[in-house]
């Protein structure tokens, strides 16, 4: 093959097409005048244009198709003996005297097609004669197109069952032999193309060869369409002959294409029954052949075949398809020592996909595939190829996607061993995939052993791995830890002892993650433990025995450790909230001293750790709300706590905050319910103290020329007065409310519209109560608006 330029090639193609058209013109005149001699002369001259060696396969194809169209017209002329007056037998002999071999063979094939249709000679002998004579052209491109033409004109004349040319029982084998011989010679010509021309144009030559591969593969397609080629013929003749050609050609392009072609054109049933023979050829191909893609496509086709019918699955078990595929992959990886890690892992991904589709109930098969992957990964010092890493993620994700149940994946012993070979970043990605699978499928992890395995799998998220050196993105870190927090809520068991074990395991792993993760994970763990506490409400004391069962006291001890660790981060505001939650849970369990201890820790945090004024305001209101709901305390303990709370309320930095906190403390002395506290005097003391603070705030605001805040405080206190007035607090009188309304009206001069609207709404409420009538209406009647 010459190294030529594009312009020269276009020129030669144009000259070739012009030659074909010129001779075709005279050919048509000869055909119109029924002049056989001139027809043969000009058709031979036309076909001589195909002798060129100057064109690339793509350009040669254009020239070939011009000639091919003319040959179809010539064949119709040969078929009508009345036009040229020569029998087909004599015509077959006549065309063999053409001057050049290439035109001679094209004409011979054309006449041979007519000869076979006439049935004046056995099709078997004619086809064999034609395929043998085509040996006369050994130039790769010219020979390939010649044999392609032979395959084309003989396609409808093969000796198949039900065809017009069917003879005895051996006719199918004759057709098979004809196609196989033509295929073999075409493949040899195709392979020989790589030796044409200088070595520096190898890449271009390979592209040209790729463009011609369908000419070779067309033979296999024709073979697959022959009705008489049953499983026995395929197994005994077709596949061995094709594989022999594949292995012996020693050409990577040919081997890859033909193996892929075999898989694509022949039935899946044949592949399954000849699996061992087909797989045996895989390790024998050249190391540069992309055999992983071939095997992947084979497994994909077989798995789809398995899904087509339940009856087919029995055949897979009978032929031991998994074992044969597994052994073949191992041998391919062993033979191809230079196969990159991504290639080997891709093979295992395909095998695992096949296994999950065909044998989803065989976890031992899944474990075996993962074990083989571990063995391969162990031989690699470090997995640095990003493509290989993606394949490992795909390998680990496949069982999660198939089973929609992470619990099943946790049963696979080699699953965590594969994850150990991932780098830190990918380990986190895979851990997120596992958590997302659990959340998506609402999977409950219900045993301590499974939780242990799960947290070992996601260890990349719950602690810093030894070799972790990458800087952590703050947003990514938050997303990861929030995912772990969500996961904790999916760990549950109705048995208290087992649930306590789960909590302890999670706490152990959480502590190993260091302080920066605690604010994300401890709250979820605390609420999970509190759920268990509420399940155990009513149990008292510790039961003596070899194993201490789960009791509220034991869980509260663990909760105290968790929150203490959180407060040391430091994260005092979050710890305070959790202490209050625990105190309320202890209240439900009637454990006074436990609840008191939690409140003690709350006040310690408030005094020592919370310095921000806004945080202090929030904390005081949280404490007031929680303490109001407590009913487990003795009078002495409750007085101690309420005294502390009211004192802290009055010490807030800003007067408005002081005022609101103090009047909120009034609820600590008036609690609705059967056993509720109703200390009207102390309620009134809180409200009066709030009024004094509001008055002080009003004086400070007057200096600052802004009185909107303090007047609003007076209206808020008025609403508290009305609340307790309705509740029946005898210390709150209509006269006191009347006096407060007058005070507000005096202070409202020049105040903002916001305070005016607030007061107007409050006064409308009083008017509404007066109009209701009854006992409540009578109470409000004495208030003059």
C-alpha cells in the first residue's frame, strides 16, 4: 500500500470512476444490441479499474460499488439466453478466457450465480469451484472485495433446509464448508493488510483495516442465518473452525472483532452450551486484545438470556456457567500479566453483574467474586488509577442496587476487604453510597453485629484514617456527618438489651472520630437512647445477674457521658439542649435525682460556658420551658431550681431580655393540671418585677429617644396579666389590669404603630370576653376600656 496524499487519492478515484462510467456506457450499448462479445469486452475493461492499488479501502469501496451496480445489470443479461444465444454452461467456460484474472473472476462469479439458478449443475460443485478460483487474487483489498462479492451473490443460493437448491442430508454441511472456507481466506487477506506499506503509517493502516472488518464478519452473519446450522453443527464444526482462525491469526484487531462477532451473531443458547470451548480461546488471544470487553458483552448477553425465561436458569446450573466464567477470567488475568488494574476489575464487575442477574440467591458466588477482586487488589501496591477506582465503586455498588437491602451486603465477608483497598476520598464516596442505599430503601439495621460491620464499612466518614492528609472541605464534611446522623436513626431493635448494645457500639465508633464530629452525631445518638428510655419507663433498679440488662439508670449514665464529651468540644449550647431533653426523660421515668443532676449540669454550662448574651436569652427560655413541664421534683428541689432560674433571668444583659425572661418565670409557679402548682403570689411577684424592669427600660429608652421597645413590653405584660386573670389567679385583679391599661395609654403618646396595633388587638380581646357573657364575661365586665 502506497503512502499517498488525499488530493492524489481523490484524483485516482475520479479517474477510476470515469473509467467505469466510460466502459459502462459501451457495455449498455452492447447489452441493448444483445452483443455478447462486446458486453464481455467492455465489462472486463470496466472491471480492470478495480485492479488499482492506489486507493484506500474507503475510496476503493466507492469504486467497487459503481462496478457492482453494473454487474447486477450484466447478470440479468446473462440470465436471458434468448438475448445472447449462448447456454449458461458455455458462458461459464467463455468468461474464463478473460485476459486479466480480477475481471475474469468477477465475471465468473456473475455467470456462476446464473448457472446455479439454472440448476444445470450442482450448486455444491459450482460454489466450491468459485471459492477455489478466488485464490488467484492475493492482494488484500482486491481479494477482500472479490470474496465479498462472491458471498453476496451466493447468499440466496446456499444449500440450506427449505431452499430451492436443497439436496441430500449433507447439503447444509456443504454450505457451511463453503462459507467457512471463504471466511478463512478473507480473514487471512484482512490480517495480511497490516504488513502492507511502511511501519510509520501503522495507525492509519489499522483504521483502514477497521473499515473493512464488516466484510469479514458478514460471513459469520450468513452462517448464523442458515436454518440447518443446529447446535450440533455449530458445536462440532462452526465454532471450532472459527476459533481456530481467531487464535492462529495472531492479530489483535482480527481477534477482538471476530470474538465479538461470534458473541453478537450466534444465538445465546449456543453460547451457553459451548461456553467452555468459547472461553478456552480467551486466554490464547494476543495480550493487546481488549478481551475484557468481549467477556463483558458475553456475560451481558447470557444474563439477559437467563432473564428471558425461568426454565433457562436450569440450563445455567447444568452447564455450571458461573464456575466456567470465573475460571476463564482468572486465567485471562493470569496470562495477561500486563493487564492494567482497571481491566481486571472491570472483568470482576461484569462477572458480579452476571451473578446478581442469574444467581441473585447465591451470596457465596457474590462473595467469591469479591474475594477474587481482593486477591487482585492485594497484588497492587496502591490503587492510583481513577478509572480502576470507579470500577471498584461500581463493584461495591452492584449488590446494594440489586438487593435494595444493605443488610444483605453486610453478610458478604469480602465486602469490607474490598473497601479497604480504596483511597480515603473514594472510601468516603462509597460510605455515602451505602448510607444513601439504607435511607432510600428504609432499611433497618437491627443487630449489634451488623452495626459493627456497617460502621467498619463507613469508617472513612466517622474517623480520620491514618494516611488522611487532604484538606477537608467544610461543606462536604457537614454533609458527610449529617448523613451519619441520619443513619443512626435507622439502627433499631425492639429488644432493649440488643438496642443498648447497638447504642454502645455507635458511641464507641463516634468517640473514635474525635471531637469535631460529636456535634453532628451525638444528638442523633442521644435521641436514639432516649427512645429506648421511654420504652423502658417504669423499670426500677438494677437486676442482679451475670449480665446487667438495659435499665433507664444505665442508659442515663451513658447519656451523661455522651453529653459531657459534647460539652467539652466545646459545644455548650447544644449540650444544654440535650441535658434538658434527658431531664424530661428522667421526669417520665420518675427518677428525681437523675433529673436534678441533669439540671445541675445545665446550670453549670450556663454559668461557665455560655457567655454570649443572645445565647443566654435562648438558654434561659429553654430552661424555663423544660422546668415548667417537670413534676418529679420535691418542693425543696423545685424551689432551688426555680430560684436559680429567676435569678439568672434578672441578670441578663439587656433590660428587654430581663423583662421577658422574668415574666416567663411566672409560669414556673402556675402549672395547669391535676397536680399543678398554683402559687398566685409568686406569679404576681414575677409580673411586678417584670413591670419594674420594663419601667427602667422605658426610662433608658426615653434618654435614647426611642420608646417603642418598652411600651411593647408593657403590652406583653398586660397579656400575661390577662392570661392569669382568666386562669383564676386571685392575686391578679381587674383593678390591677385597669391600672396597667391606663399606664400603657399614658406611655403610648408618640409610640410606634407596631405597639399601637398590639395594644388595640389586646383591647379587642378584652371586649370580646366582656361580650361573651357568663362567668368569664362577668369577670371582664369590671375592666373599663
